[in-house]
């Protein structure tokens, strides 16, 4: 899947401002580790300005970053994980700029998350449509996975701060609730952006929030 210049340029900006914005199993506060991941993300973003992602090798990425292959695999299992981290960084930055923080109870924050997903998809697909490939109506799979992962973590972090409810009857685990809600949010946003003459994102965000809230707050 080719990642067009418009997208890769945005990814470069995001990786420069947030070296490792996503929360991955390999996340670390060690500045050396964060610097290495920043170099790898920046190198991939630069390469994507002129190359198709499918044709890029890990060796080319590490050469551009100035690190060896062993170092790459110490941080990412493959180039797809690196791409997901970059895309997630851009989306996470969008939410951070809007001050969206979900504490497990605030409906306004949940609406903000939905709105962020809608706007992110709309902007990204518009950029893809401006490339020589022509109109594209869906995000590449690894970009979808990255967005859902960020939303899931935000929801799970929020649910973990919510006072525990009496399990009568037993409710689903926070992990299951967050996973279900994150895919529901993304699926609704994708349906919205693919619908011709769709309503404003603010309008659909409020609707999706009402549909998703019961998932996170089961009776």
C-alpha cells in the first residue's frame, strides 16, 4: 500500500513533535530508546515521500535512520509495527491538541474522541484522494489498527480510573468494554466518512456517543 506524500509529511511532523506518542509494550522513558524510535519513525516518514511502503525493506529504513537491523528489531517486530506507531502518533497528537482526556465518566470527552476519529479519517482520506492514485475510500489496514489501538487505550485508561461497580450481575472486563467500544467508534466513523453527503462530524459524533456510552456503562 502506497503512503502518499501528504500523509508522510504529516507523519514526519507528528514524529518530530512526539517521538513515541503511542503506548506500546516496548514504550520506555529512557531518552536513548525514545531517540532511536524517533530516528526510525522519521526515517520511514522521509522514505515514504518517494517510495511505496510495500516496496520498502527494513534495511532501507535502518540505513536511513543510521541504526543497524538488530537495533530496529529491538524496538519493533517489523516495518508494519513502525508504521502503526507513526500513524498512532499523529492521531494521538490530534486528540492531545484538543485536550481530550477520558476519565471513564465524562460524555463530553467520549464525544471528543469520536469527533477526533471522524476528523482524522476525513482529513486522511482527503489527502489520499489528492494523490495520483485517485480517490481512496478506506484507510490502509495498518492505519486502521493504529487508530483503534489508541482509542482502546484511552478508553481503558479512563475505565481504570472509574470507581468499581458492584458486579451484580457480573459485567464484562474493562479490556473487553474498551475493545468493543473502540471498534464501534471506528466502525461508525468509517461508515460516516464513506457515506456521500454525510452530516457534519459534530453531529455524527454526538449520535455515536449516545450509541457507544451504554457499552462503556452497562446497566
